[in-house]
C-alpha cells in the first residue's frame, strides 16, 4: 500500500537477476557495490509476486489487475489502441543450434526505419486476408488481431537467449499460431532486408515474437503516485491510463525532485542487457546503478531529501529504506552475491 509522502519507488527489473549459472561468481569476488549492499541489508524487506516483467511489477505496485502489455505499451508510445486486440511484437534472430532454434533479441535486432517499413509492408501484404496488421509506433512493434486468440504467450524478456521451442504459445489455438510464427519466419528470412544486414555484418531479422495480448483496460483506479520517470512504453502507458504525470527517464536519482506525494522511476538498463544475453553489459549496468542510484539514495535519505526509497527488482521481494534503517549498524552488510538469483537448471 503506497502512502502519501515524499517517497520514491524505483522499479529496476532483473537488478538481482536471475543470471545464468556461474555468472555470479565470475564478477562478484571483485565487485562490491557497497551502497546497494547497504540498502538491501538494512532496508525492510517484504514479499511480493516474483516477476521480471515491468508491467507485472507496475500492476502489483499500483494495486491493479494484470495489465496486457500490448495495448498499454501502444498507448504509452502515443498510439490509439481503441477497442482492438493488440500484442507487443518484436523482430528476432533465430540461430540454429543442433536441432533447436536459439532466440536472440534486443537492441542489436532493432531495424533501421526503412528496414522496418519494408518488413512490415511485406508482413501485412501476406497476412492481410487473415485480418492481422503489424505496425510500428515510436520504433516499437505491435500486432493487431481481428479477435481475441485462445493462446497464452511468454514475454520476450523470458525467452531471449533461450531455445524457442520451450516457450512457444500454448492453448486451444496454439497450433495455428505456431504455424503463423513459422510463416512469418520464412517471410522475413527471404526478405531483401536481411541480404543488406548480413552484408554489413549484422544479425538477420528472421523471425517475429509476440506477447502480452489484450484489450486496453477501462481502469478507474486512483493512484497516489504523482509522477512517473520512465522511457519504457509500458510505464508511460500506465501513467497515461491513470492520469499520472509522465516525465523522461532520469539518468540518476539526484535528478528527481521530491513532491508532496510519491514518485516512481523505472530503470531498465539491467533488463536490456539480459534481453541481449550480454552478462558483461549487465555487470556494467549494475556498476552504473551503484554510482547513480544506490549511492544517491543513501545520500538523499541521510539528508532528508526523501522520507523513504523503495526498491522493486521484480525478484519476489521489495525493499523500503529510510534514514533510520540506514542507522541499523548491527545488521552487517551482506555481499552482493548473496542477493543475486541464478536461473534454475
């Protein structure tokens, strides 16, 4: 329950992993984020539903029902979902590995504007009779369907860097939608876009992933959050849906001004690194969080700039830290490796 106060909520998906087995010890022995370790050790923990997806963390924090990522993100990017059913969509690269396909995603698969236009036009020409429409809004892809499909999908964050066959849609209409994904894969694979990308030494865009389908909810919830600092489409969409002031993502905590009510900041660098499967980049993101967010949080709490800072890493636990908590010196600081989760085998 969020209470009115000059408090700051930081949503930082995958800040505490999960990381692949063995990736923690590789760096943990030489990297000690003292400010973050202090916040985690001396803050007051509470349990919540574990989810690395930003939309799920947002919904839990704001007391909302689960949010469909597709229409929410479209709204956040300035689109008009209206009454249509929308999926989030993303270009992907499928790499053969023996008899399976490894799915890669992230910034390295972000097409140029002309490439996106070509791929989308080719897609819509092929699937027009099926009532499917692929669009790009602010560089983000969305798929409109003529009706609500009877499938459940997995978010891209959970699939990237893993074998696709373990995460394909399930449900009564799963077979038809898997066939559709296969058709899209063949279409993109043969596109002239990929001939040019491969000539430049870039990964080909040879597949499409969809997730988070739904209709835009008619939400009457009232939020005590006064301002949201985020670039993520989902966060901007939730802010617009609830009538919350939306501001660009802050580069560091010290840039956020305390207001009469709570503010919320979304920090996505760790999540972006894991979507790309880049563990070294994830550790670099963690170092940046230590310097620009954790250290700033400790300083702001000690000076009284914020009454409390809340940390939501999507790991099934959240932290509320106050200046009084920082003085709990008897709680010895635990090393960062203690807090990080590893993926289950």
